[in-house]
């Protein structure tokens, strides 16, 4: 049986000329995990909104065709009725969390359905345990990090055990461990509960190993509906921006077939004799010159140091009123022109550090200094969008530079997640020159092409003398823009070094290329990784 049936669906947002979805036909069977992918504004979020009934009942606009969610026709049933059949998590979890504590948030959908007290308590406990948030149950929701909020919102969506779960970028704010655990939790829900999953994602390398099918959208139409490996072969021919880093690595090196997981990639390389056996040293020809020879500054604050600092935190503490510390005596300095990726698990203190640097919060102990204006983009881009039309948010020249001229007449709330993110970033950077630019998870909703453009823009900003600090869980972004990675843990600096030292050879804080190649040669990205493999092939075939 199909849990979701979409027949000839065409939808147009209010006051928009072009439809967001065009003649879409799609079905999701019971217990299937279907990944929906595509470039920004291809229609992924709109499809999920249609499945949950928000399109058209909440967003308005014009619609034709038919959507049936677990037996309910969305033309006849509103989002409230459908919510019991389709749990949904969208790109802005902070707007979905409405209760004061985590426990109350998880209980809310169950109580709305009239479940008895014992069933509510059991559902809350099971959801909390499944998502690793049991320790947060009595925490106020306003004190949670973005990743913690995302898990809480997902827990509320899953607590009622709906037949279908529609998830829009659910791992975008999760640390690597939590992201992997979430994907495999979804796979377990498929296998044990029979829950169907409709998952829109840009970081395909995380979810392809668990997917039954991949549906690629292109300008509102279904361009591909295939199993993961067949999808990767299609992407290589038709949409390279949708290739995973592992598929890019293989394609550049001339290897086939494209791998759907790190395990597949490593197995293929071993079969070709291109991976050293366990315990063997890498080939001396693996070493490749670094693309950025700039020395890494460890950044520890030193009294009397002559080197200019754009941002300094000197033994900074930040404690919530009940005494819980988000930062614990953290000492860090960033010089003008440095490009720093802040990484670490959810709740490690990354967002708090950026808020202190920008002056939005004050340390409870210690000192924070900045050499000038600190431009800050927080995790909720919608907070920066206050006008009725995109054209009213920024002058035309800024919209054109951000690649958003084509949506100038749209309402900001109707933009895709990636478009909202790019608009908010353009607003933040439109003011006077900043001594430091701080971004908190800026790639949420961005496809690989726009992430590449963002990395290039961050390098350009640093070249003008601005310090760039980006809190991110996206190792691929960190490898593309940063000349320094600072790893936080429990409010303290755990590691501070060159990207190759932090992102190469690890299990979780590593790029997919580094995990496939085992950190050989300090290679982090597909292009130099393919060069390394070609050198190994040359060694293999040399007489």
C-alpha cells in the first residue's frame, strides 16, 4: 500500500508567475525511505508541505492534481487532521517548538490527540531515548542549541508514531555523530515500525546508504526516480552538483561505479589495490603540496602580543541563570584575514561563542574584545526578513550579487530554505565593513553549488582583512574555506589546527573524501583525492 500518493500535482505560490511544482507524480510505499534531492528552489520543501497539507491550506496559491496522505485527501482535510498521519519537520525547527520545556514539547502532539496520561508519558520517554535527548527533558527550550532544538522538534514529530514522516534537512544542524544516528534511527523506524520516510536533503552522503529510492527534482518536476547507485550514475550525466563527494572522487579518478557509501568506496579501492592494507604505510607519492601554505595561528590570547586581533575571548565563561555553563574559561583569538571553522558536537558552545563575539550576550566572567563591527548571521534566517517582498529587503544590486533577482517580487516566507539563507547573509553583509564576519550554520538549505560560491565569498571577505568565523557541522564547507579549524567540546577548545590535521583521518569530524582515503596525504576534497588515486594507479602499473 502507498502511504503517500501524488498525482499530477501542480502548485503555484501566491503572486508568483512560475509554478513551484509541475505535474508531479510520486508514490511512497509503506516502510519506504525516499530521499528527495535537487538544487535550491527545485521544489523539495514545497513537495513536503503538500504531503503535510500546508500546501495549499496554509500557504494559499493555486493547486491542481491530488495528494493523498495515509488515506486522507489533502483537498478535503487540513493540516490539523493530517498531522496525526504525517509528522513533519521543516527547515526552521525554532518556529515549530512552541512549549516551554522539552518534556512539554514532546507531550504536546500526544495530548492534542487525547492520549491517556500513561501513553503520553511512554511516548515522551521513547522519543527522548530514541533521539538521545533524555537529558534535555526538563530543560527550557529557549536555552537549547540549534541542533538540540532540531532533535526536539523531530521527537515531537515522531512521538505519535505517524504512518509518514516528512523531514526537510533534518541533519542540517546536527553534529556528525547525531546526524548519522538520526539517519539510522529512520532506517530502524522503516524496518521495525513500518514508518514511511520522505526525506529532503542536500548532504546526500549521509542518507544514501539508508535510502530505498532517490527522487531528484528539477525546477518543480521529477527528473529522476531510482535506487541510490542508479541515481548517482544519472547525476554524473545530468546534474553533477548532486553528486556526493565520494561519487565526485571516483568520477574524477575514472573509477566506476559511483559508490553510494564510504564502505562501498573503500571496498572498490581495495579491489583495485588503491588502498593500503591495514597497518601498511601510505605510498610516499601520496604526499601532495598544500593549496594554502599560510601558517596556522593557534590563536591563544597573549597579553602584550603585538599581532592585531579582530576578535579575542580571554578566559570567557557564559553561564545560564540556573548555573549551567555554555562556555568554560574559553580563550581564543582570531586575527584579521583568518578563516576559522568552529566545529564540535551539539551544545559544545559554538553559537554562544559567536553571540559573545558580536556583543549579543555578555560573558559572566572573563573578557571579550572586537576590533570593530562584528557581522553575525544566526541559525534562523527568517529572523532577518521583515518585509513583504524580497525587493524591499535589499537594493537591486545586492540581490543581483546574491543571485536572488529572480525572486525580488516574492514574499520572503515563500522562498526555499537556501534562498532565505542567502538573502539573510546578504542583509548581514550589506552594512559597513566588518572587522569580523560570524556565521552560524550558514549552509542550511544550500545545495553544493551555492555552498561552493559561499566558500569562495568567505575567502574573498578574508582577503579584504575581515576575520571569518563559521560555526558549522559541514566538514566539506570547512575544508573548502578554512585555513584553521577550532574544535569545541563542552564549552572549551579541544583542538586548534590546520584543516588537514582536524578533518583528515578521523571518524566523524572528517570529510567524506578523507574517510574514504583514510586521511592519506592530508587530502580532504575530491579533486586532490582523485590526483592521489591517479598517482597510486601510476605506481601500480609502472614496470
